[in-house]
C-alpha cells in the first residue's frame, strides 16, 4: 500500500468522530451546539466532499462563552505561575502525542501539504513550551527610584480575551495566539475560521485533558459576520487578538470601538524578496522559491514579489522557471506533495482571476497560470515576469502559489518598488555587500526583514507588520505587552512635602 493510501485510511479513522457528532462548541467545559440549532457544512478542498457539520454560532453563544471566560478569570489569574507553567507544558505534551492526527486533519481541512503540516503541529507544541517557561516572569516589572518614592511596576493580565484566527495553518496560529494569553493569566474565547474548524477542536480537547480549568478556554465556531462580530463587540472581552485580512482588521477595529477594545492585528502582506547581483544566487533562488510556493502560497509572510537586478534577471529567471515547473502539485496527504489544493472555491476563483489580470496588464505568464483539470481547488505554481510595480499582480495580496517578478537597475529603484505597496509585513534581502544590507534594511518598510535567509522564526523575536500588515507584535515579551496591563505603584520612602490646600 502506498504512503498516500495508508495516510488516507488513517485520516478516515481520525475523522470518523467528526462525521458522527460534527464540530460542536466547547463552553465552560461542555459540548454545546449553537443555541439556535444552526449548523453549516465544512467541505474538504481536496475533493469537495463533506467533512462534517459545524455549529453556526451567534451572539447568544458568544455571550455564554464570554460569561464562562469571565467567571474563570479570577482563579486563573491568581493561580501560581508555576502551576500555569505545568499545565502549558502538558498541553505541549498532548500536542506532540496527537501530532499525526492534527497534521492529517489539517491537511484534509485546509489542503496544505503534509510535509509542512507535520512541522506546523510540532511548532504548535513549541509555542506552548516557550510561553510555559515565560509564564514565570510575565508579571515582572521595574524598580524606578525617585527622590521621594520607590516606584515599582508590575503587569497584570487584562482579562478575558477573544482570539480570532484564519484558515491558513489554523492550528499553529491558534497556539501562537492562545499560548501567550494563557501564560499571561488571561482566559480565552477562540473563534476559529469557518473554513478550517477541525484542529481547533482537537487543540481544545488537548488543553482540557492537560488539566486546564473549566471555562479558561472556550471555543465558539461560526462565521465572521455573526460569531466573530459578536466576540469583538462583547463588553466582557477586553482585547481581540486577530489574524486575518487587512480589511477584516479594519472592520474589527470599528466593531470594537464602542467597548474600547484593545486590538492586536496580524494582517496581509505583499512581501518583497530583493536579489542584488552580488548575492549568492543559488541560495537566493532556493529561498525565493520556498517562501512563495511552500504552504500553497497561502502564507502571510510569503515572498510574493521577486525584485531582480536586471544584470542577473535573465539567467535567474530561466532557472526559476525550470524549478517552478518541477514543483509537485498533488494530494496533501502524499508525503511527496509540495503544493496541495487551495482552501475553497471562492479563494480558488480569486487566485485564478489573476492569470487573466496579469495578461491584460501586459505581464508574461512564464510558468503555470492555470488550474488543474481535476476535482479540488488545485492550481499550478505560477510565475509572472515582465511585471511593473503598479500592476495589480504586484500590488494585491493574491495568497496563492503565484510569484510576480519585477526588474530593477539601481538600489534606489529596488527600494522604491519594495516600499511601493500598502503592506509592510516582511522583506527578504539578498546581497553580500554588508553596507548595502544595513542601508537597505534601514529604509525598507517592513516589520520583519531577513538578509540572505528565508523566514526563520525565532520565538523570542518580535513578529508583526507595519502599514496595512498589522498593529502590535507577538513573540518574546511583546506578546505579554498585549495580553497584560502595566501597573505602577509608588511607595513613599520618607515624609516628602505634600502640598497642603485649605490648611
Ligand atoms: P479573514 O480576515 O477573512 O478571516 C479571518 C478570521 O476573521 C476568520 O475567523 C473569520 O471568520 C473572522 N472574521 C471575518 N469577518 C469578521 C468580522 N467582521 N468580525 C470578526 N471576525 C471576522 O482572513 P482569512 O481569509 O481567513 O485569512 C487569510 C488572511 O490572513 C490573509 O490576508 C493573510 O495574509 C492573513 N494572515 C496574516 C498573518 C500575519 O501574521 N500577518 C498570518 C496568517 C494569515
């Protein structure tokens, strides 16, 4: 039996329970259908078959979850950090034990290839371990002495928070947001993306089995415009950590205005990889290909714009075309697959629409530019060349395995093109000229920049974007800045003169 068939058989075992029960909400430690009784169907992008029904929740369900998170908050906040640390480590252990199930379900739910989802599941465990350790110092502050006072600062968890996640690598992203919230002492209401609800449910089960007290983490499924909206408007939810599209971030900011919601946004990107002629071109080629064609190109940090110095463009592009044409598109559970199907019909239609847009704008479709003629939302890895920076293919986030190559002559031109988009999440610079690297990274408008490297995540470093790519940072201590409030306490060290009014 091939690996693929064996994997499909295992997947069927993992999914059987969801076919029977659907994906229910989990509120205050209990399985709950939507109070209205409504459900929606969740289909696989691989062959469009029904995976399961999912609770279609609304305001009443969010309210129940927010009440549960509010009731659980004081005890969780006041639990010794050493205890919280143990629970978070146990969650990480549980993820590792169920990593195969998580990876297989994620592949089937999202269309992402197994080679990447296996790693994403384990990265979820790492996120919990990292913040488990940090829980011990989350409340630490400073000691700022003045002539009359001993000033101390401390941090306290902000309260119940809402976490809203997208469908690309939903498991890993959920852990990335929820682990620091729990480590900080916050309680959570999680609303996962409607297109990929399965692994959020598995994660929730792992957390409860690890001993997380009832109500500390609540899961409510549903659509953005009802469940998501209700979460952002709920008065007992103190902050919203959101990962998704820039225009959704803008809506959430408006929705949260009446309750003065604190927001943290990780949004879209149109990230440049800039290759200068003095770079190690073989490594630059590998990195550029990896950063756009891995994870189906459905990756916020993807290098979707390739800026090539004209002197090397011809040779570099020829090698690129050859490699892109060899990328293996196939079933996500086939271990040799490099690109799986896109998440759903609407997204597939959006990505495919750029094939015509590119041609009508005058670019060349140098590779791909077509869907696969088979069920499922498969597209060929695509490369557009002869593009100009003002074309839609160079400005808009396509969010698929589609790369737009643009040529430049000088460093100034490269910078102008790189910065000439509304986004500013990541940038990748390839040069062996150290001074140029320093100069260029200083002026590049991006929250995260790698020089002579693909995106290699180091958890203590800040993660986030500028411009339309986001507000706030995750990672290291930055996550706690969001999930906690700073508190200042001033203690008089003597009998300083207090102004005496009416004396
Ligand atoms: P999306 O914005 O459509 O949906 C994300 C989540 O928001 C879903 O759970 C959805 O139900 C919810 N939502 C939608 N409307 C809402 C509303 N009015 N109120 C509250 N919640 C609402 O995004 P998507 O299509 O699921 O994900 C892809 C996008 O996410 C891309 O733009 C990608 O770049 C971005 N992304 C960014 C990062 C990052 O770290 N910067 C990481 C991953 C994905």
